[in-house]
């Protein structure tokens, strides 16, 4: 049986067709279906199955989308972006350092400036899972506690978990505690407010949203897709936001002001204190995964320092 080969160049072509208002949306959908079947035949791995479930969900919703061809077209554009990222994750030898491709010499030497108190971020960082309940999937709770400490409040993960359990603001199964601890963005907001930190909610559109929140001095919780953030396809799940981090710094080029990346407190990693992640990875993990953010509001927000100029 001949396979239909899958490559990123073809997917780029499909995206261009869709964005140009192609009338052949149904044909493109069937072509993608065939290509996904090919991926399944070639790889037969659980990461493929997780990705394919995203596509299957679009097929289940075809009748809804049929009422709006434009909405379905945009959905396919989004799906193509996921598939492109998934293919790149499967490239042999790919690792986090090479995730965005080799940097040009000019990019490596470009002088940058970081807004954010990275020393404070490292001081308040703590890896998730440090609670007496035995919960390990506590990224949202641990990150919320990090934000509290970043803004001067003495709040531990234990404090946050205890309050979440008491007020039913997290996933909790006393008979299966290790995978417990997951939170929705609305639960995160309620918990932060209970510690005196009201927040505003924003859906992901562009990276300037994150930068504006950090540069205004807000504490920022970002809900992202872990696989696209870490370049680890095992964490892809359904392709949407499934992990929480705190944004503690924004890095821009000094000459152009272009966002180069962000520093994150990522409680899901032992090396997660003020970890730098480039703009491309954040765009994939946040915007393409349809993530969201919470930014603290009110007088608690503090203007961050701008004292980390360096060549990246």
C-alpha cells in the first residue's frame, strides 16, 4: 500500500490555501484525514493517538461548522499548526535547545534587555508536589503560590493546596491523590483572590499581551500546552492548555524592541526557576494551544526591575 507522505511544506501550502479563502475546505479536510492515517500506520505511538483525537473532535463537529464555512476554515488552519508542531516534535535528535532551529549569528549577538526581577523569581521558586496531601499534578496551585511570594505574600504550596481542597477549588480524589491537584483558570483566579490578589483574565492572542502584563508589574499565570513548551510529545494530550507557569520576565531586543522570549517559573521542572523560553516556543505553547493568562490587578502589582541587559 502506498503511503501519503506527510511533510511540513505541504501543510504550509494547505494553510495558505485556507487563508486565501479556498472553496475546497472539504477536500483539504479529507487529505488531512488520509495523512493522519498515514502517521498512525508509520508511528503507532500514543502521542499520535493523542494528536489524532484532536482531529477526530473536529470531524465530530462537522455539522456545527457546516453552518459557518469561515469558522471551520479557521479551525483547520489551527489544526494544521498543531500538526506541523507535532511533526517537528518527532524529528530524530530534536531537543529543546534546537527547537526553534539554529539561531543566526546576528540573533545570537543581538543585545537584549530583560524586564523582570529574576533574582526574586529564583528566590521564590519551588518545584510542585510539595504538599502533605501527596498531590503531584499541582502546577496551577504551585504557580499561584509562586505569584503570591513574588508579590511579597508568604504563601506556600501547602497553603494553596489546603485552601483549594477546603473550598473545592481543585481536582481531588482522596483515593487517588498522586494525579490530583489540577485546576481550571477560574479556580486559579478564585484562589489568588482569596489571598488578596484579584486578577484579570485574557485569552491568548499575541505575545504582547504577556509582555504588557509583566512590564506593568503584574504577577502572571500562563496556561500553556506542556508538550509545545518543553518540546516533549508525551505531554501533548489533546493539544490544548494543560500546564501552568508563571511569567517573571520579558526579553526584548534593545534595537528593535522585538520580543525574544520570556523567563518562566515552571514548577513542573527541577530546572524551572526563571527559565528562559524563546518567543517561538511560547507562541506555539500558548497562542496555538488556545491558552489564557491571569494577571494580578490593583496596588499589589509592582513595577519590575530592568537591570538584566545582556547579549543573548
